[in-house]
C-alpha cells in the first residue's frame, strides 16, 4: 500500500496537514471500531495502518529502505546463484543414502576445501624442507665461500 492509498483510506488530500490527517483518522476510527454497531475489524485495521504510516513518515521511509535493501540482496543472491548454476542444468549424482539426486553444487562442494588442504600441505612441505635443508645449505655455502676466498 503506497502513500496515495493511505491518504485515500483516510479520505484526505495528499498535501493535508498532520492535524487534518489526525482528525480524519479519529473520526473514521470511531465510526469503524469493531466494538461499535456496524464496525468492521478489517476496515479498522486498514485505517489504523494508514494512520501509523502517515503519522510517522520517517519510520515508513526507513522500512521502505530496509525492504528495498532486502530486495536488492535477494536479487544479488539470485544473480550469483544463477551464475554459479551456469543457467544450463548441471549433472546430478545419485545419493546412495536416500536414493535421490543431489544438485551439482552439493556434490562438488568438497572441491574448495580439498584445494585449500592441498595448499596447506604444500606449505608444510616447503617449511619442512627449509628447516631440514638449512644446515646443509649453510655448510655448502661456507665451503663455496672458503674456496672462492683462497
């Protein structure tokens, strides 16, 4: 429901003063209150929500920004997921445990951690080689230095 709808619900012009809006709300709220004869709970809720939105425009603006931000985040996630899925259907594998197909992103989800583990293993090997070969390299460099200085 946009601002124009709120003004229409309360029966006031869009450029009406806050006091006029408040007066219109009070008249309509009394008329359509569910405890009064001929009152309607749905209409009363509609009037109340219009009053709340128009009486606190900063809150409505903030909630609109929040909804817009959430929508942008949803669109961004959907775009990223579509790019990840590659639009074309990826092959699926059969889950032996449950007998159903698993999406490709699930079956290939282990690749990233395996690559990271490979890099870690490579770094460990390099560090071990440096620690083990450092004394040998030091001795070798000393011998070369002695031969060149003679």
